[in-house]
C-alpha cells in the first residue's frame, strides 16, 4: 500500500482521505514513492511532471547491483490495443496548461485495468483514486489534441 496525500482532508464530495505524512501534494513524488515502496526503484530528481515525461527513461534500483529498468515512452498515435498501454504501473501524463492546476503538467498511476474500467491513483488532484471507462479514457489519450502528454510503461 502506498499513501496518497491531498491538500485537504475533505473533498468537495465530503469524502475523507488519509493525509498524515510524506512529501505533500506532489504528483511526481507519489509516483516515486510507489516505485520505491513496491519495486525498490527510483529516478533522478525532476522539476515537475512534464520534466519527468521528457527526461526520465529508466528507473534505478535502490540497491547496488541490478540494472536500471527501462521505461517506454508512448505518444499519439497509439496503435496497439488499450490494455497494452493501460496496465498497472503505467504512468499517465497530462499536458501542462496555463492554469494553476496543470501549470506543471500532472502524472498519475494506473493501479487496475480491464476491458471495462481503468483505476488511476494520483496525488495533488481530487479525487485521489479515480475510475474511468477504458474505452473513453483510451479515446481521450489517443486523440490528436489530447489533454494527455503521453504515457510511460515499464519495459
């Protein structure tokens, strides 16, 4: 289990989420914490989610010995079936926008995926766990003017 932290312990829907420790609010640090705690991997420091998308091409083991784990970066157009890309551990990146919410882009993790639903966990956005229709999410990602920058998958 990896904790997700949000700016407030109450959402607009009055749902309460655990917010007790860690580096608060940063989506990139949630992704780092996930790979650190679940797989013993990390990556070099980055400025924001957009920097991570363009600059991080491998995850580095925390212990000396094993080789880095390569990341595959995927951008539009996506030519393979949705579940080739949308699987647990996939990093989903949003385009940066000139708004406070997406000024630095955003990254979230796919935690569950099947033909009907994709569950995404994220930090610094509400709700922290969100369910999407697989076809609708994939169509949104696989569009010319998509709000998504792209995805990264572990090789």
